[in-house]
């Protein structure tokens, strides 16, 4: 059984030890959680437009200014360079430098492209805990993302790196003004993801009561696309393509 340890979360009122990605519901995790970015090709019946905010937990911030990445199963330098170039967008606003290492023992983040699992990442320094408890465990999954288009590649990498430095999803901000049409939300996520009501509550509608939230920002790279038909009072939220102005500003609260 998965154990739950409360930590600030988004996609789930989430407790450490709970895997948040729908493709990994049955995988047990010890004292930490994965958060996922839903693949764009999973959302196929609407167009979007709107913004949100930052949700974070200071307890999961990294107390170091260099994070070493180990790629577990790809060696393509072009793909690796694309990830490092995107990571510099977070470097510019956090001061954290992302480098690569060929030694998993000295790595902070371990990225896999061929292990399945969709797109998901441990949150912040949970990756350190994972290493201490389970060795050189993969901390971020980018399943065959290198075979997707540039727009999806950039969005997913920026989103998952956001998780890797301690950010949660925007939708479950305690400051969110969204009023959900619950029955439609349940029906939609059942149809698209085959989630039950409990999964939908934990992944989408339950606000995070732990950690910190800034002003709701629907343009945040940490938000999911949501059709307006699922919300009573908010326009459609589209997939973001880059860090928002608020992302760049508010992340400094976590990394001053």
C-alpha cells in the first residue's frame, strides 16, 4: 500500500508517498510523490486561453545552486542540449545552474525517456530523499518526449523542471477563484483519463492547504489546460508555452 505523508501539493491534497501521475497510480513510492504534466495529446477536444499562479513548499527547496542531471537511457546530445537550454530559463530566475553528469552517484535529478510513465517528476528535494531511500532512482519521466514536437517538448520540460525545483500545479492553489462544475469535471476526466471521483478530487479540484500560494496565475507554466465547460466562472485555460511573468517574479519567493 502507498503511504501518505502530507506535503504541500497540488494535483493532490497530496501526501508524500502518493504517486500523482495517473499512469502510475499503482506504483508504490516511499515518502515522496511524483507530479505529472499531462501529455498534450491526451487533451483533444478543446481550445484554450487563460492564466494562474505559483504553489510551492519551502521545505522542498534545494539548498544548493547547482543541480546535476543524469540521463538514464538517452545519449543524444541534441536532446540533452535542448533540455539544458530550457533549464536556463529557470536558472535566470532562481540562480540554480543545471549541469550534466555521467555518474548517477553524484546526480541530483535522474531523467528517463524510455521507462514509460508519462510525464512526471518528484517535487524539489524529494529527489534527494529518493536517493537516500532507494538509491539512484529515476526522479523525472519524459516518456519518449524527444519524439514529440518542439512545442510540447518545451512546455513539458519547463513544467517538469518546475516540479523538480519545488513547484506544484496551479489549479489547486488555495487562491484559485475557479468554481468547478463537479459533475461535468468527473464525467470529463472519467472519459479522457478513466479517473474515478477520488482521483479527480485529489488531482484537480481539492485545493492545496499546505505550503504557500501566490496570486492565481492562469498563464503559469505549472497549469493544466482546462475547457471552460468544466468551470462555472472562468474562461478556457490553455496549455502554456513558456514561463509566465508571474512565474519569473514569484519563483524568487522560493529562491530569493
